[in-house]
């Protein structure tokens, strides 16, 4: 009877270790899937960050240029406005006398 009980105990212990190994394998696969999802999300966020940095560098320099030369742009715009509205397009000032 002892060898039968020992064999039955070994069989149950083997089934238990098989089930534990299967559970550990399933948990390892789930952990790998979650790690893959986290890495994909991290990569996507880094890609978006790179595009935002690229856009900021590209358009930020243009905005900085305009801001740095704002006074010059205003002066040139003011001179153009004066030239088109207060001269005869020939460089002479319009006469302010009214014809009767």
C-alpha cells in the first residue's frame, strides 16, 4: 500500500507542478503583451514629441524672426501705407487744395 500511496502522491505533485507551470506561462505571456503595449505607447508618445519639437523649431524660428524684426516691419508697412494713400504713386505729395 505504501508504494501505491507514494506513486499517487508523486502523480498529484506532478499535476500540481504542471498546472503551476501553465499558470506561470500564461502570466509571463500576459506580462510580455503588457510590456509590448507599454513600449508601443512610449514609442508613439516619443514620436508625437519629436513632431511637436520639429514644428516648434521650424515655426518658432519664423515667429522669432518676425518678433525680432517687428519694428522694421512696422516701419516698412507704415512707409508703404503713406506712399499708397498720400502720394500720386509718383513720389509727389497730393495737393490738399480742392478744385472749385
